[in-house]
C-alpha cells in the first residue's frame, strides 16, 4: 500500500454488525468505539416502535 502504514488508535463508527469485526480483523491493536449519537438514535427509534406496537400515542414528537 505505497509504504503507508496505518495504525489508528481508535475507530468511531455506528453499530454496523459487519463493520466492527472488519475493523478488528484489519487493525487488531485499534479500539473500536460506537458513536453515541447513533446509539441514542437507535434507542429512541426502538422506544417509539415499541410504544406504537403497544398502542401508546403519547410519546415525544407525536403530533396526534
């Protein structure tokens, strides 16, 4: 790779199940950290879906 050696100390990424093992396999000494924004986004989305499935309509952001 043109003599360039990459050894990042940390990767920050979203929580893709394919990406994390790929990073760990190619950069074994690199710490993989999930993005806090994407984590919160996923939690809020799961909560909204759960509330819809249970028939709740009083969750934040609902305009009904």
